[in-house]
C-alpha cells in the first residue's frame, strides 16, 4: 500500500481527489486476526480469553470504537 502526495501547485481541482487505502486481514479460524496496513504496519485484533480468544490485542469492537474517537 502506498500513498501519493500531491502538492498544492499541481492540484487540479477540476478533477475529483480519490484516495485509495486497503488492508488485508489474515485469520486462522480463531478469534485472533492479523491486520496488515501496508506502510502503516500490522496489528492484531482478538477476543478476550473469557470469550475464547487469547487477549493478545483489542477486540474488533474496541478497534471500531477507537477509530470513531
């Protein structure tokens, strides 16, 4: 995943500005998922041990709520 920065001198406002970002997620059938953000690194989401996860990372709900913060 890469990001291209456009300077204001070369900015053509007659064309829409489109930013594409992508993530890939790997899961081996458990509650633990490894999220790859490309140039931004990787992180783990997981359920708490009490719910069958390993507790190695925040739950998916915690990640979504953190993104909204």
